[in-house]
């Protein structure tokens, strides 16, 4: 294992070097993704596993920071990172260099999960202060959902009980009338999936409100008023799908027909994925608009999630999605300084650009970027990785090649309360 881990670290070092035009000789897309994901994760998990994250991480906050406790940074960093790389860590061990790196990250992650809820650990997270905790507890819960057998089940009974207690205490937070309803529903539906007591009202209210806020053709409004931003990517599609999936898996019944709601939301997410893929230009860029743009690749989360689920719409092939996302990663990470001297992400979109931060942004927030890495949860021989390279829609369109027309998607599944 040590030899393979050293080989993986050598591959990682290649990502840290200044990029040259085009793909490095002999490097596959998967190798590039793995080395970049490892580079992002290692400083966080290696330190937190040893109880040193809060002592060592260089914290950066927005120039317009609202004054909340800066310790929210560590929970944001850990929860968001784990939500993105959890599917990758769920793959079984193997004898490859990638497998050695993945196994090391998993071992660090499991130790970090224990420290996160141990009041005696220097890296016990800020569970009981600040309303922001609700948000990032949801990403922790989401990481357990995305790698239930690999990351939740191996935890000892004391650690599991501590998570259930911390998740339950978050009912103290009254979420604003926005996407925050889904943070509550992800946590409560995870508790249901795990067989713990949960709040059905928080789950079903989030579902009903999300339905009210759907505006059509794959887009959600963030509350009663529509805002043109990427919150359909950051929160709505992934957390709505996973709330419904958790309730189906829990076998807990209610007035809501969870399977029908899930099937309808899946179709909406597929339409939205088509939009996201069409946002990616021939050069590997996508439009920058709205708030929270320092989340970088998180704008592509639904596309990555559906690829990992192997539920991409028929209009998109796995290879074209892989190639499009790889082009964006290379454009964003190869030529710009996105990491500080300690190896942590810096505030910015493509490099260090602190002026684009929102009042709630810190550099722990930025680990939402890991959410684009979910297809790493597919094995290397899956079609997503093994299929020959294909051009994506905008590359075909601007290259004068045939490409599919886009069209409106309307809801075809009707639901009503079961009783």
C-alpha cells in the first residue's frame, strides 16, 4: 500500500505544477480528477483526523463578513468536502495507486467524523452556535447518505449516537423561507433512513414548499421570488432528490406519495442537467452569475450527481459529460492559483478573487466545489470513464457539427395526497 500511495502522491504533484496546453501525456481523465480531488481533500482530512484542523487551517473570510463566529469555517469545510468525495470513498479497496490514496482519505475521514462530534476533541465542530450550523450539518448528513455503508455504518455506536443527538438539536434553528427548508429535510430524512426518531413535519413541509417554488423547465425559485442563480444546483435538485430517496428507503409512510414525487423530481433534474451541459462553452467555461459563485464547480452538481447515479437524460452521453466537466476543471484549476500556501482553497472563482465573496462566504464555504467530483464513485471500468472522448453540445454547435435541439420539459406526473 505504501508504494501505491507514494505513486499516487507523485501523480498529485503533477496537478500542482503550472499547466501546459492540452492533456498531459499518458494521463487519463480519471487520473486527473482523482489527483485534483486528493489535492483538495488531503490538507483538510489529514489535519482533522489528528485533531489539528482548527489549529492549522488558514481562515479567509469575505471583505463584507457579517460578524458571525468564524469557527463556522471548519464545519463548512468538512461537511461540504465530504458531501462531494463520499461516493469516491465508498468504492472498495483495490491494489491500484488510486485505491491506496482513496483508502488513506477514507481512514482520515472516519477519524475526522469521530473528532467532529467529540466534545473532548480540538476539532469538535460548532454544532450548538450560529444558525449556519443547520446548513453544513445537512452536508454532513448528505455525505452519510452518499456513502452509507462506507462512512456511516463503520462508525462506532458512541459516535453515531452523538451525530443523532447533534442533528436532533438543530431543530432549534428556524430556517428562513428559502432553500434552507431542504437543509432541515435532508437531516430529518437521514435520521429516518438511519432508523432514528425524526420530524415528519419538517420533511413534508420542505417537500410541499419546494413544489410551490418550482417555476418550470428544471428551475426552482429560492423562496417565493425567483432569483437567477445556481441555487437549483447548489441545493434544490440534489437535496430534494435525496430527501425523497431517504424517505423511500426508510419505508416511513405519510400523506405524500414519495415515489411519485421522486420520479417527477428526477425528470426535472434531468432537464436541468441538459441546461447545465449546454452552459459549458467549447473552451470549458460556463456563465458566472448570481450569488455564491466562489463555490466554483458546485454549479455543476446536478450533472455530476445524475452521472454518478447513471440517470443522465438520454440526450446526454456519459462521455460527453465527462469531457465537458474535465474541460471546466482544467480551465478553472490548471492555470490559476486556487489554493493558498497551506493547500486550502482561496476565495474566488478562477483563482484568488476575494471581491466576489458574499457576506456569508469564508474559505470553508468553497469546498462545495468538491460536489462536481461525485462521478468518481463510478468504478474505472464504467462507461463514464471508459468510453472514448466525445464533444459536448456547445463544442458541436460552434464547430458546425450536428447537435440536438433543446425543448421545454413539462411535468407529466401528477400527485395528490394519499389520504
